[in-house]
């Protein structure tokens, strides 16, 4: 059913639409490959419960089912892309725009500047959710708003996790300042640098390296500007 929902005619796709479609296809492959076989027994496992609830919800409320499934699929696609980029940055792979020929390549990962731009836009439009806190609150009996209830009752994620936005900006900055890849859009990189400086979480595993790289980058930028001014 999910395959049918996400089937897309590719004839008139733009490059950006193709990138997003390939991301959704990678998401399905990744999650099906790593899907745990055990039954869901707690809120900490609720992220998978949408698969069990989907058929019943479609029968009970087709309109709500269609809305939730489409929104959930898009969010899961962004989150999976962020995870793939994080793994690629950690493993020292190179960023490259995906195509039909490179969709299954293990040597590249999606462009982190484009991913950060899109994820930030989605987060700005719909907000983010701390799903761990939401699960803990639900166990205590908190009801939450409609979007949160869609997660608690059915397992559908309708907002990005707050970690996804943080990871998107941090991994873009890490990759950009480690590699100085000129195929990146450096206006987007500088936006991510500014966001990292403004929203540094105290417990980010990358905090020390990010601070060092950003300081070095700003020092080099100031030195270059000074040289140009006094040339």
C-alpha cells in the first residue's frame, strides 16, 4: 500500500522532485531492511506502529488516512535523508547530487546544503517535535495537540524531530569546513554556520569540533578580507 501511495510519474519531474523521490525510495528500502520483527510493546517503539494502524485507519477514515500517510511519508523521507548524510559525513564519503545512475551508490551521500535548506524550510513551516519527550508525556497521561495525538494514537510523524534539524545544520557545517567542497552553495553553508553559532546545544557530540572549525573558518575569512582590503 505504501508503495502505491508513493509511486510517482517521473516524466515531468524536476531535478529537485527526483531527488526527493529517490530519498523516499531509499527510506523505504532502509526501513524495510532494518525493521525489527518484535511486537510493539511501549511508546518508545511507537514510531513503527503506523504500519499496523494504516489498514484499520484507511477503513475507518479514508480522508484522514490519506492525509496522515502523505505527510508522514514526507517527514520520514527528510529524516532518513538526514540520517544518511550524517553517516556519509562520519564515514568520509563525498556529497553528490543523486541521479538514477547513482541512487544505490555506497560511495556518495545526498548534498547536505540542499537537504539543510529543505529541512529548515519544513521545520519553519510546521515546527519540530521532541518525540522522546512526547512519548514520556504520553505515558504520564498528557494528551498533546492534534499533531501529537496523530503520533500517539497511530504512529504517524507529522513534524520533523528536533534532532533532525540540528543534525542537518551540524553535518553540513562539518562536511563543508572539513572538505571545503566548492560544489556546495556557500551562502547556505554560511547560514548553517550562523545557526550553529546561535543554537549550539550543550550536549551536541560535535560541539568541540564545530566550534574549532567555525573559529578557524572565521579567522581565515577575516584574514582574506583584510588582505584584499590592503592589497
